[in-house]
């Protein structure tokens, strides 16, 4: 019996990142549907489970890898966007972010008031950048201890 099961799984695609993503989406829909009781969401859950298990048991490994790579590409682009957003927020007082006019690469430049010529490290072309504000100097406020009593 176990030999038959073993032979069934030989050459099958198996589990990948997209498989786990589908399971997470399924679980989120399942939890939402406990409260909403929607037939549409129930059908959607069924489709997701069916597609997920069909992918895992598929023998067309090349196509499943392409689907997974497509998913990973989208996921990485979304992650990059949020990482850049958090960096911009952290550097907002010391640096500015400008896109290169020619290759659309995002450049991180120090804040210095005035007009500057910037050379893009990616495409080696020069372009003008205007900066309206200067670097904010963080002023640390040291609390002075008040005199207590006398
Ligand atoms: Zn460039």
C-alpha cells in the first residue's frame, strides 16, 4: 500500500512558495466567511483549494516553475517598494530621493539647498536637480532638572 502511494508521488511538482501563498489566501477567506456566510467566497475557496492541489500534484514541472517564478517576481517588487518607502521615511531629514530622467533609477542624494548637477551611477548621464530645502539638523533637547525644594 505505502509503495503505491510512494509511486504516485514520483515526478509530481510538490510544494512551493505559491502553494503557501494560496493556503494563506484560503485561510483568510475561510476566516472572513465565518462571519460573512457568502456563497461567492465559498466557491472562491473551493477554486483556490482545487488549483493549489492540482498544482502540487501536477507532472508539468516546467509550467509550475514558471507560475511560481512569476509569483515571486511580483512579491519581490512589492517588497522592494515597501523597503524603499521605509528607507525614504527614515532618511527624510538628511536625504532626498530622485529618479534618473534617462534610466528611471532611484537615486539617494544628500539634502543641500540649491541647484546641483547629478551623475547617475547606472547610465552615467548627467542631469540637473533642484533642492528647495536644506538638511535639518536634529536638535537634541536636554531636559534640565528643575530645582526641587531649597
Ligand atoms: Zn540613469
